[in-house]
């Protein structure tokens, strides 16, 4: 499905190039002209927009499926890293394309995200200037994002994707699903690519194209007023796939929310195939029956804990007020992070004793907890943040 969406994005993107003008003075008007003067111009833009969003979701679900079926263990460890790089490239492609309409929504979303870079110690301001092409978002920023979006990132994606597929084939093909009580065959199991895989992928591709086309008929890609650097919308939000980080910034010092936590998570996910596991069962969803139960417990615990933590931080806790003489990186960073890690470590220890989990099952529960918590943060940022980024429950 990811390949179909990538091709759909490339095709619609090429068509959009005939109408789009990459300058702050003309970008917004060219989008309006695309909708009003070009036959099916708005429809093509809708397809491009929604395909990009769906591709992010599909790529994430693919990585999740690979992990939960154990298809990242040797000899597939390099392909897991390549898949992670592809996912990051997809996110970057979506982000660089987000600015191109040059409306209020895109301008201030990119302002927020590039503003996060300033919090990186030592190199932050310089890194921000490199990404923006200057001190502020302007013509240089649009040129940089345009070049990345239409040339550099697509080239990297379409170069890496065939290599990714070749690595799958070299590793013996796709992992064959097994039941939790079923012993895998001692010999390598093969299923013919034609017609088994090709038929399934062809049908899945047709379904995803039909869904995107149908959705694009009724749901227009967002377009607000032309970008106004002097008037920020309220609230100003990052793109939805970065709202989890923006939500995290409301609860932790930027040093932790923008640098330490994302870097730690990225490092953890990249290192997954190279860790030592005591129970490896490729093809079995969530390793075992205990793995399934503990994974469900971990996800539910993350859901409840994250919601309660958001409410507590919004209405009850104020470490910076309680500790006025302490640097924010400690009072609003190290201290709440230590509290979270203490709870998290205690919860995992309890889970391991209760279910008698192996190291592999414990690691799986840990990752499902973190993913569920980040999902809650993202959904909170999308649906529950109103003016001034205040929590809106009713």
C-alpha cells in the first residue's frame, strides 16, 4: 500500500507543479487559481494532501506490524533500520510540503516546529537558521522546503524503497504468520510471490486508491487565509504528526520534550534489532499469549496514566511555581521525568512479576506503553487543545 500511495503522491505532485509558483508573493494565489481555474485542480490537490497523510499512517502501521510479528530479528535487522529511515523521510516529506500553500495554517505550523530547534543546546539557533534559511520564515525557507519536497526527499525515498524490498527478498521473503501455540516449521516456508503476494497487494492497492479518491471528493485539503507573519492564529498548532511533541512541550522543559525524549525514543527504536532477546518467535503476533495480555495491560495503563498526568499537570501541578529558585530544566524537566520513570519502572516490574514475562515480552510491553502514551498526547493536541493551547474538555 505504501508503494501505491507513493506513486499516487508522485503523480499528483507532478501535476501540481504545473500550477504552483514557489514564492511568498504568488504561492497562495497559485493554490487559489489551482482550485478555481484548473479543471479538477482542487481534486488533484485533495488527492495529494490526503495521500500524504494516509501514507504516514500506513507506514507507521507497517512498522508496528513488523515489530509485533517479530519480523525485525536477524537477518532482517538492517531492513528495520532502513524502514525507520524511510518513515523519517516520509515525515520530512509531509512537513516540507506543509509550508507550500503559504497560508496561516502552514506558516504558523512551520514557525512552531522550526522554533523547537532553538531549544537544542549549543547548536539550536544555528540549526534553526539553516532550516529557515535565515532568522525568520520567508522566501529562503519556502525555496528550501520546495527543493526538499519536490526533488531531494522523493529521490531518497524512491532510491531506498527498492533496496528495502530487495532486502526483504534476500532475508527469505515475508515472515509467515503463526498462531501462539503453533510451533514454526523447522524448514524455511516459502509462498510463491505470483499469484499469492501480487494478488493481495493489487487488491489492497485498489482499495486504498478507491478510499483516497472517495475521501478527496468530499473532503477538501485545508486552506486558510494567506500567511500573515504579524498575526498568529489562536491556537497555532504543529502538523498533526508532530502534535505529540508540541503537547509534550506543554508539560516538560523544551530540553526534554524536543531533544532528550525524541532522541531517546529514536535511539531505542533504531537499536531494537540489535538488543538481546530470550524469546524470538517470528510470525507470532505479540510473541505469545502472555505477550498479548501484558501488551494490552501496558496500552491501557498508558492510556489511563497519560490522561491523568495531563489533567494533573493542567489543573494541579506547578513545579516551577513550587520551586522558584530551581532552573526550569530541573523543576520542569528532570523532576517530572524522574517521577514518570519511577512509575514506569515500577509498573514494568509489577507486570513482569504478575505475568512472569520474558525479557522479550517485557520489552514489548515497554514499547506498547510508550506508543500508547504518545498516541494519547497526539490526540490530546488534535482534539482537546483550544485557544491559548488550554485544555478543552467540554
